[in-house]
């Protein structure tokens, strides 16, 4: 199922890790979160009561997937960061009902999660070819199969995990590959009361914390690094200046970590941050503007009555 060679992907991840650990604030690339254990923990997060995102998205898909399917008339559904592709099934059902769908291409960083989800989906949708791809959607857009009309899905507010510049590059590249007749459906979490955001990323059972700490475990395993969990506290807080949840760890006391696999020593001060992910929350006007600048046109913006979450259908802007 591989496309871009695995060795290239690891090398790029290692380079980004060096850069991130030398940056201010220090951060780790998101990819470290999603190894097999991380993908399982993420699936567990999606079932937490305080983590409202997947449920809101599912309700919106139940209401509007038929409109999306009718509009897209897609032969190919591509899902970026598909994981276990749970909410995607609502979209698959609608596309099958419209009768255009021939192919489902789930793309994910983690091969194991695709090895589970792809056959399950193939079994549930016998008329559809399921063709999983392993890779990072930031690099792989050019690899996506070009066959037929495409609907590209990006669910779970994963778009919020990109930094603004990454998001801009991603949206531009996407507008470029969508071509005539392509469509893009994206689930986006919206700005809301910080207390609810805080609760969504700080579950009492510690599943989110375990998910974030797994990034250190993954770096230790692959690069022989000496990160020690007890030297860090979990920290996820709302940053009103950036409209994002800033999620990661903080050093409890000053100490140095060595990472032989990168020939790197990293010193932390007491209280210093190690960011593992940002989760941006959006406002409609800014979102509209960004899509416009990237060459995409918002066709529909659907929200739940409380305004928690939006499901957005975008099309290439007419030149
Ligand atoms: N796309 C998810 C989000 O932004 C990813 C996520 C959920 C996440 N919980 C997390 C990322 C905790 C880091 C830490 O909500």
C-alpha cells in the first residue's frame, strides 16, 4: 500500500524533529502521535463524553451527506487522515445511495490502522474498491489517484492541527489537484467557550494525556532518545491570541534529553514548553477568506444549532 517511499518519509520526519526541537517554542511534529498505539488512543478520545467533536460532525453528516453526495457525484472518495474512518461511513452511505461511487481511498500516516479499517469498509461496501494509501497528506496530494470525479474528505477538524502557513500551502495544493468537478468536504471545530474546549482536551481519565505522552515514547523507541515521562507535565490550554488549543508537555525541572538517532542534545528549562500539537478553532469569516485566497469557493457552511462545529463543502473557484 505504500506510495512515497517509507525511508523518505522517516528522513523528513527526523529533519522536522531536529528543527522543531531547536525552535522557540520547542515542538514535535504531529506524526509522532499517530503510531499504532497513538491511533488506538485517538480512537478512544473520539468516544470521550467531553470530546464533543465527532458527535457533532456525525450529526451534521447525517443531515447533509445526501446534499454533499448529490452535489459531488463522486466516483472516488478520498479521505485525508482517515484513521478508523468511522464518520466517513455516513458519507459513503450517501454516495452509494446516489449511485456514483466506485472507489474509496483512505490515506493515513499509520499502516496498521488502515489494515484494520480498509478490509472492514470493503466488507461493508461490496461494490466499492477500497484502495488505502499510507502517507502524510501534506506531502501526498500529488499521489492521489486522478480517476474520475473526486470528493476529498478531511474530517475530525484535522485541518485545525495545521499551522496557518501549512494550512495555506495545503489548501493551495488541494485546489490545484481537485480540478474541474472535484469537491472538498471538511469538518471544522468552531471558537466557543474556553471552558468547554479545556474540558474536551483534559479528560479526567487521562486518555488525552496518554495520547500526547505517547509521542515521547515513540521518539524514544525510534531514535533512542532519553525523554522521561516523569520529568514532564501534560499541558493543554486555550490560546486566545491564536484561537487554538496549545497541547503538549512542560518540563518539571531543568534537564537535558539526548537523542542519539538525531545526534542531538536538547536542554529544557524549568517550566519550558514542548508543544506536540495545536488544535485551531475557526470563525467563519476568516475561514471564508482563507479558502478564497487558496482558490476554493465555499459552497455550503452547515452548523449545529449550538454553533459548536461546522461541516463545509468547498469547490474549486471558477478561474
Ligand atoms: N483533530 C483532533 C483535534 O484537533 C486531534 C486531537 C484530538 C488531538 N485530541 C487531541 C491532538 C489531543 C492532540 C492532543 O481535536
